C-alpha cells in the first residue's frame, strides 16, 4: 500500500511517501524552489518522493492532504462573526483568496496533480485528516512506543491549537483539545512579533534570545506577572485563555495591538534591525519561562489522562528544544519522542501515516530500534557525477579521495586549524535542523568560531547560539545528559567540570559583553546560560558524519564539533552540490566537502556572478 502525504498553502509545504507503513522519502518544497518556508503546492517535493519510490501518481493507493480546508473556513467565518465589527479589513483581504482558491482546494490539488501526470480516471483516493491528527500521527507512528500519550501544540490547525491523544497499537484517540483563539503557539508568536522577529520563522530566535535575560532582574517577575494578569490565564492543565483585547491575529493583519502592548510593557515594538536591549532579553526570558510551565502542565495532564509511560510530541511548539529539555528533566514520562519535522512539513508524513493506519486499518509493526525516521535523512542524495558536473560548470578546483577515511582525517585536521567547512553527504535532512547531511562545521574549542560563523558565514545576529554534534557514546563526557538526541531537539547543560566561572558583575553586563565571555572549554557551543542544543551522532544512521567526528576526536581528544545549517540568513538549507558550491563561494567559508570531494576556497576561480544573497533571499 503506497500513500503520498502533502502539506501546503500555509507555510513549509512538503511531501512524504510511505510504502506499507515504511517511510520511503520526505522533503520540504523550499529546498527545491529556494524560497524559504515556501507555502505553494509541493510539486518538486512530490516529484522527488515519487522518483525515489519508483512510482507514478497513478500507482498510489491514496493521496492525503494534512488538514480539512472546509473546517478551517468554518473557523474563519465564525471568528469574523464573533469579533464583528472588528476585522473588516482583514475579512475583505482574506475572503477573495478563500472563495477563489481555498474553498475549492480539492479541485486545486487535482489540477496540480494533473500537471505531475495524474490521470483523474484512476480515481486515487484523496483524503483529508484533521491538522492535529496529522501532527499526532507524525509523532506516534514513527516512535518506538507500543503505547504513548501524544501531545501536539502549535499556532492553530482548523479549530484545535493543542491536543492530547492516546496512541495504542494502530489507533489514535483524541482525548482533549485546546481551541482557537486560545493558543500557546500564537502567544509565543505574538512575543516573537513584538520583539522584532518574523512570525513562523523567528520563534527559534526568541528561544535563543531568552537566556540573555537577567534571571536576577526584578523585570522578569514583573513581566511574568503582567503576562499572567493582563494577557493570559494559565490553567492547571496547561491550557491558556488569551485576552483578545490585546491580540490582533484573530481578525487583524498583525499579531498584537501594538499600542496596548507598548503601554503594558513600557517600551516600543522592536523593529527587525533595531538593537537588542536588556528589556527585550528580559521579556524573552519571561515568555520562555511561561511557555515551559505551560508545556510541563500539559504533559502532566497527558499523563493523567492516558496513564502512559511514554510521550510523543509534534506541532511547532515541539521545536522549542529548551522547553523539551526541561520537560525531559521533569521525569513525567520514562521517555519522549519528538518528531524531527514537528512543524507543518511533518504534517505531510503524519497525514500519510494516519491514512494507512486509521482509514485503511493497517496494523502497526515496530521493527526499528530507536525510531522509524532513519535519522531524518529522508531527502534527495547525489552522486560523484553530480559533484563532478557542478565542478565543471564553475571550473572549480577540487581534490577527490578514493578512500573516505582519508578524507575524514584531512577534514578533521582542517577543522582543528580553525577553518569553517561546508559538509554535504548522503540524503538531505527532513525537518528544520541540519544533522550532518547539509551542515557547516567548525571547531567548538575555538573561542572565535561563534562570532565567525554568525557574522562572516551566516550573516545573522551575533547572539545566535550554535549546536554541538557529539558522538552518542561520548555525550555524558561533555553534557549533563546521558541519553540520545539525534534530532537536535533537546537542550541540556554543559557538564559542570567543563564550565568556567563568570565574573561577579556578569548579570549587569550588556548583551555583547556577555556574548563573548568564554563559559567553558567548548566556548563556541556553550550558550550564555551554560546550555547546548545537543545532537548525538550515531554510526547506524550517519556513518560518514560519525567517521569525521571520530577522526576529530583522534586528532584533538574532543568527540564534538560545531554544527549549523548550510545556508545564509534567509536562504533555505542547501539541497544539491550546485546549491552548496554557490553558497560556499558567496560566503567566507574556507573549505567545502561534498561526498568524496574537497574544494579549497583559495584555489577556486574568481566568483564572477554579481548576484547578492541579501537581494535574492527575503531575510528571516
């Protein structure tokens, strides 16, 4: 039984293919079109999945869209009616799009599929599970648990903004839902907006900014009290009630009523390029604290309702890895599995799995050791010929290695000498994290590496932290954590013995002074609060990346390297060798490793293309 899942028309469009319950391929559309968070129909992602599966659309048993458009339209109409006369401008903007396109989404999907070779006479089933069921399925079915609680939290699907489910065998039962307009995800996005970051992409910046808040400052408690008194009511079960007098997302064209928020917090809405001040950091810490408390309360409610020993998570809020780390430390459940593509992209996979197990009633067979996501390496790969043709196109100079072990030794030496190395190997990752398939790497011992990567390679805000990739068996040597974190979705502290004490006046320093203080013997991956967003690297899922880090360990004694996604600010993660070479030449990266090829920047011909990535990519 072969099923294609699709998510589209909001943000992070994607496609995923399963065959008899096994995940064959999955990818986001943005990686092919080079438009970050591309919301369009995922034609290229669908094409890739079908080619990888050796199928045509006409051979599928079902095509599954990740939510119910008519239910979403019902929510839109009821919301405008409930808030009237507020929102007239927004209503007049939204309705023509809905009436022209989204009301007739089934027809639109069919038209797009026909362009890809679909024969409507074949009458392949077209199914529409609910949004949060797609999220729940994407987390539970690939997990290693026979029975688990499932917690999904995001902005909004059709009506639901969070759900608690029970997964048992092949079945998922929805036990409790939080409904629009009350939403933990939209609350976090509102603060993302107010603090000057882009909604639906800048939430992780807010998460990274929060630790720069001064935990001893009275501002933190003041802001938390304001939020809990004027903006929201946080219930015992983790659900939130949002005071709509202060929010504009239900019927307006922006997230918040700026005048009211500015009066409430005592400072102006920050614009994207404005300087970050202590008030911004402190407010970021306050909302992060409240978000963590809400998630932990929801998890406790999930435990109470299900009695399950295990938890699965999905939805955009499940990408808040700081909250995930705190939840794990709370020991509410024996273990937690978080879908690596927890946002809307993962809905494509969940939709296909929900159809397979629930609609078609197929039994669930757990045949995997850790999970069924294959380390999340589910995207396109490339051949030596692809690399050679890219080199020929740009007249690029390279060294080719017959033996990959020799290449890994040389690449490890380059890293140890302070070079920044682009690293492209095997299949591309599915989800927002680069996991050693499409990564930029550096030496974590180098105190200048964070600054160099942020300002000269990624061209982004200097406060942004970088993640460590560590050999799974060596994790506890560097971090206060002895489990696995293959998908970079957990934040845990750097081991006590590796930390360096901060000066007595540390909390009174400004953001820049705090940023460049060395906090451990791994300064480039130790965040300001001594934490790190850990990726454990496993030989079974990524033997080449494992080999590189092992070579670095043999050379330096450290089984950990810096890993960030291979892209510049505003650009999707690279997909092909061609994408990688272009990004390599337009940044101050030192070396590029693609398969068994190494490109040295000093040996490359002058880059004559006068394009500018700042103009090509909308800044996130």
